[in-house]
C-alpha cells in the first residue's frame, strides 16, 4: 500500500476538542476473506484536542488499556498523523483520551477501530476537514495502515460492507461500499479469554488454494450478500468456507472445533476475523441461543451484539 497524495492548501486546526465513536467489526463472515465485514455495536470512544506544545498527553482506559502505548506509537496517534499528512498539516502536540470497549486480540476489529478513529479525529480537528477527506479517502488511508480493507470499511460505513483493493495510477487503493442487513439479524459473539495476533493467524494460511475451493468461496460470498440483505434462512449455507478457517485450527483448536460442532448442528457460526472469537448469526430463537451458550462451555463468554447501523460518529464536545 502507498499513502495518498496530501492536500497542498494551508489548513487550520480547531481549538475545541473533538470526539469520535467507532464500532467493532467482524471480518470474513465465513467465505468473504478480506472482503466482507459487518459492523457491531461495540464502540470505542476517542476524544482529542490540538496542543500548542510538542507533547502527547494520552490517557487510556477500558479493554487492553495496560497494553496500549502512551506515546507516538499509540495506534490512534499514528492514524491521526497519517490523516494530518493527507490533509497537509501537522500539529505540535495532541491530547488524547481513549476509552476502549472492543476486546483486543480477539478478532473483533480493535485495531481497525483505532485506525478509523484516529483518521476521523484528524478530519474533525481540521476546519473543513469533512470536505477535504471523504469516507472513501478515509477507507483508503485506513487500508494503508491496516493492510486490508474489510474491517476498516465496516468501522467507517457501518452495516455490512463489501471491500476490495484496486490499482489507481499505480497505487493500491482500499475501496468499499455498504450493503444492507436484514433487521432480523443480530450477532451472538463467543469471546475466549485468550488473545491471538492477526499476523500469527494469517501466517499459517496457504499461499495457494485449489480452483474448486476458490469457486466454492466465490459462490458462498455472493450468496452471503443476498442472505444478509433479505434471506436469513440461507445464512448457514452462505457462511460455508474452504479458504481459511480450517487452516487456523492449529493456533485456535477450541475455536475451530466449536465452530465445526455448531455448524454440524445447523447453526450459522464462523470464526470472527482472524479469531479466536466466534460469531453466530442470530435470528431471534431464544432457546437455540441458550443451547449455543451451553455448548460453548466455560472457555467462551457470550455477548449479544446488534448490528451497527451507523458508521464512525464524530462530534464536538
């Protein structure tokens, strides 16, 4: 990936603090590897203000707070400066307050939220920033940092998203569109205590897959878009996968074994992103939900989540 060309006009920073709220996200959704994602109502909240002195005043609370950097290595800060570079200016310092609700290292889009949140803060802190950085720009910039566009697309746009990377004048550019989600669909997340880095989970995937497996996933991905929009009854078939989940078993045995067990019982369960969390597409059967939670046992904590119908939210405070 390569950074976009920055704006050349002089920019003006706002003096007032700005707040953004960014949802968690579920990538892949089974067959849609690095292309399909869904935003869920599990939001991190970031507040930032421009400082006159060269300093980073950073406070982090909530999920994973003890692991988050309090300097220029902080991912929200890194994303903010990536955004400022695009907009054409650089502040002396930043005060950041970061409240994390999205679990870290569990495949629920915490890094994507930090990246999208930082870029949205940069946009909000610049006068006329919304005109200078569109959502399409934000997704392209976020893809530069995340490496793939699926989670950042959902965090930016909300709902279900279809993402891809295309060549624009020699620059690999992350792109996305939003797709509809049937109002009957919600999510049951099964979240383990242990974490797993995305890089480790991706390293075990094969470099080459068979033509038949690729065809299988293409058909299921296309069906999944339709199932999410209006046919929840097709979600079990639509979430079948042959490209990545079974290969991940060696680094998340309990996760993949439970997904296999649930699917054999007719439940539309998938690995959430790179794992190790599991998500189940829930259409409202309370008895089935309770059986799923019992099947998960003590290794997983169940959390009911609604689809995030709105994208990243920005406001002055």
